[in-house]
C-alpha cells in the first residue's frame, strides 16, 4: 500500500509543507524551507527539521555544507 504523509506520525504541518515542496520541485534546501515558511523559522531550525525528516527515512541528503539539498527517498511519497 502507498503511504501518505498524513499517515506518518511526528510530522509537523511545517515539515509536511517541505515534503510537498519537494514533490513539486524535486528537491529542497534549508534556504527554500525558510522561504516557504515565509521566514517564520531560522536557517538552523530549517536544517534541524530537514535532518529529522532524513533520520525518519523520508529524505536523503545530497551534498554537504552550503551545497546541501534534500530529495525524497522513495517514490511512495509522490
């Protein structure tokens, strides 16, 4: 069965928005994430949220330092 993000525990509406952004654009950076929250979060919070989603197995980190971006791990979430 296909898992939808709404069935996943521990995902905030903000993180849900990040996953939606990746579905539309293929990837997200912490700077993109700050933009989609309209600046309501800091760069550090963005990085922490994305890192949490990675630890949950939803995202894969590509690159490092300033060139880091995240992609979906699985097509189940498309």
